[in-house]
C-alpha cells in the first residue's frame, strides 16, 4: 500500500483520469492549498537601502562577503542576496524601500517569527546576523505562517566587527569543505565568536594563531602547527578544527561518523543554524542532529540522511504519515485537507 500511495502522491494530475489505481480516499494525500501566482516587477519594489540605527545614513551593499571595492553594488530587483559590513559600535540597522500599495514587506531576523516593518530598528549581533525581507500581496501576510504566500525573499547578511571598515586582502577568510552535495558551501546566521589574535608573518611562534599563505593555523607550545585535530581556544571558549595541513576549516566538515558546522571564523556551532534556506540542529557537542527532536512542547523532524529540517509537507516514518507546518512544527489533533492527525501527529484517517 505504501508503494501505491507514493505513486499516487507523485502523479496526482494523472490519477484523476485513472481512479482505479487506488481507493478515492488516498488520492488527495500530500496536496496543500495552492494560491494563484502573483508576479512582481521592479516597478512594484525598488530602491531598497539599509541604514545605520534609526538614521537615513545608507550602508554600502556588497555581492560578496569578501567586502572588496569590486564587490560594491546597488540594489537590483533580481538580485536577492546582499552583504553588509558594520563596525562593532553599530548595534542596530533599519531597512527601507519603495513598495507599491498592492504589496507588503516584512523583515525577519534569523529563525525568529517576530517581524519588523520597513523603517523599524533591528538589533544586530556580533558576528553575522541574517535578515530576511519577505514580500507579500497586500492582505496575504499570516503571522502564524510567515513562509506562506511569500512572493519574493531577499537575504541580507550583516557582518559586525571592529576591523570591517578597511578593505584588506589579508582579512581573515575561510573555505568550506564537504563530501555531500546536500551539505555544500553552507552559510550560518548564529556567529558570535572571538577572532584569534592578530596574526604574525611566520609560523614559528608559540601558543598563538598565525596566518600562513592566506590560511589560519594554530601553533602549539613547541611552535608547530596543530594538524588533524580539534583545538579549544581558551580565550574564546570555541572549538576549531585544523586539517592535515594545519589549516583552520570553515563550513561543513565530516569527522568520524558525524557532521559539524564551523562558522566564518572557524568556530564550531551548536543549536539551530540556517544554511542556504535549510534549517539544521547541532547537538551540544557540535554533531548534526537527525530524526525526531522535541523543542519545548513542539516536535520537529530532521532528515536521517542530510539533517535538513522537514517543513510544509508530509513525511513517512516507520510506516506512519506526519504533516509539518512551514515553520517545521509537527501538527497534531487537526485535519489537513480532510486527513485527520491524531494526538501523536500520525495520520489516523478521514
């Protein structure tokens, strides 16, 4: 029966013409409410700017986290990802834009469901803060389901640090590593770390970070770089991984039988992280979580293969069907398109 159900879900359009494939009660399983397509253009939304605090002093937009002069850009309707750098003294920003009266814009910070309107001050964190500017047709924004009916999303990465006022080819940059195509070149929004000490020009220094050929390394008490192991930086409390060449890694890495995520500064992360529109959860020891997770009173499910949080649809686990909202929360004691979900979230009938 499961095989037939999967076939029906994947071929919903065809099933209507061949109702003998399965009993009628299974035909609509997996279908969600559809909305008419609404097309926006640059005439409907434009001139987006990010400003310091509550002022109108604009911050420069970049198309890369390298923040080089050649990366400077102006807002373009068709470009949906931007980077901004601010000094540590700036702890809030605001976003403004010209928007047609037929549309609405709301801004979200990381995973929070709380929203800001254009012009509102938004607190930013040390490290990198990810802001999402989502556009909706007027009247279609739902506070309880913020990802429903979204017409367009702009991602704005705000990076805060004391040395970000200067362009320098020696600024610290990392490289991601991954053997899994679903876990490549990830970007996170929870960076809150301390950079290693100012680098020196030679690796024959003791108990300190050094920069060698553009890569960060850590020299131990003998003056040799640490290789193929984790290092706990006592000054920041963060864990870092140094590869076989002694270079500090960033992004997703596989170590042993587990996956870990290291932020832009190389620090190992824990808890919720967002990587290219997918949510993950990392245990206290940094390992990527898979399977069922209870957070507060809510249940979430993370793919047992990729670790990606399931949202906005059905899954089959141990022979039972479950449905998850756009925020990733498992639904229970409700009816979805005529399908009844029990107290444990499992589908129990129609």
